C-alpha cells in the first residue's frame, strides 16, 4: 500500500499556547499549516500554569539585588527587553480579550531586611510605565507602614513590625488559559490550518526540500519547515529527528495548592518571597485562592506529574511563613496541581533561564527545524 504524503508549508509539533499561537499567526499570514498534538490541546504547561498575566516586574525584582543587576549590564538589558515585551503582551491581551481576564489588586509587602527598598519599587514601576507609556493602567500605589488605607490583608503578614511598606498594582488572571489556546486554534482552523490532537509524531525524516513526519496512525505529512513547540518534550522530539545536540530545555516542576482564605483577601493577590528568596504567589480565582509554586529540576515523564505530599507540606509551610496568622493546616488544602515548565537550559542557571529563545537547528545538521 502506498501512503500519500500531504504537503504543508509549516508543521508545528505541540498544541499548547505556543503552538496554537504560531498556528494562528502563520495561517493568518497565508501559510499552509499542519499542527500535531500527542494528547489534548493545551493539556500540558498551558493548563498547569499560575494563570498570571505578568506585567514584567518579576524580571526586575527576581530575588537578585539591584546592585547585582547593575554589575551585569547584558543581563539587565535582556531583562528590560523582556519587560517591554511583557508589557506589550499585557496591553494587547487586556484590550483584545477582556472577557478572558480577571483584574485583581496585587500586593507586594516590603520588609526592612529585604534587598529591595520602597524607592526601588518606585524605580521599577517607573521603568514598567516607560515600557508602555500609553498602555493599560498599572494603578501603582506605595503605602507607608501602618498606613490607615493599606489593604486590610496586611494584618495577616509576618513580622508586621518589620514592614517597610507595601506596594499595590493592577494585574490580571487568565480565567481559563486553555480557552486562550483553543480560541487561537479555532481561528487557525478557520484560516485553513489542519489540526490534530491525540496524534503523536513518531518519526521525522529529512527530505530534499523539507521534512516528512510519520504520525502514529502511519500516515505522513511533509513540510518545508518544522517548528518544535512541544514544551517539556522538546528535546525528545528533536532527538527523533536525528539531533544529538546539547539539551536546549530544562524542565522544572512546580505545584500549586488551593485554599479558602479570609474575606480580606477577596480580589487581592500577594507577591511575597519564601525562605529560599524565591517568589511565592497567592492568587485569587473564583471564590478561593491558590498558592505557588515550587521549583525543582525534573527528569521523569511529565505526562502524569502530580504534587507529592512532601511538596504540598513544604508549600503549606512557606505559606504559613508568609501569612502566620492564617495558621493553615493540611485539611485546609482543597486540592493541588502540578506541572512542568519547559525553561531554557543554561549551564549558569541550574533552575533554567526564563529568557525566551528560538533555537535554529541548522548548525546541528537539521536545517529548517526550529524550537
């Protein structure tokens, strides 16, 4: 039996938010697009994220001291570039799909012993505003310690006598991030893209003028260019194409726990630092909050990842460290979820780099193959 191969301009492997967005934009530009997702659309990192639309502050207040940033101008330049991209994305999403986002007041307590001072936040938010001077409002405010109009949730914070102040700003939560990906995929299909879920690519072979993909049902498609956007499976897919390049992805596992918090937290989120000096997010969603996240290198199969008892206990302990008056117990955890964040591998950063990179595999012997 002869199997006829269908020809496309671009083949995309991975149906999460990145693959969906690529399919939407390429189809809109007139390219013939094929997308294959081995499970359900948006089932991986897209569905297991923090749901937070970041304004870019985390790239300026990432746990490193302001002086350390100034000592590394290249890293500072990259952070500012990423901030500008984050603010542009924030403006576009809030203005184009307001029904998919929920606004909240994000609170950031500042302690006397922290590496950041209140005036550092003034500078950081000044830079954020400069990155998008006419964009969606940040509603930035800075409160002095014991200010009468400080958000009432402050009474639950640790070491109230050590507070140097608090800043608040407007941020947004994706109500259902999976919906964003499905909307993009639906638009791509309307523009002519061929989309298949539960379709694993089992082999990639180089053709004279492109690539041939063999699918799990033994059917084949051909494309001039392959975009490997398969998240935590990126290196596995690249290996199936014959790449023996150094791993480009550093999978990092993380969990969240859902809690019912007092009324003072309604409509408010908190950006604090745990005892490892890493961000801890407490975010409102529907009638409860969820807290995250943990960050650990991950090497097992991401498909069936779940939160372990040790991870839940650790995150609960860190939540109580930040909000000791809540006195949370294990029974207060409504549910948990886990996911794998496919960060960029970087020898200098054991937990991966948040820098977004596109890797062209031509130097690895795989022309017209990117991830």
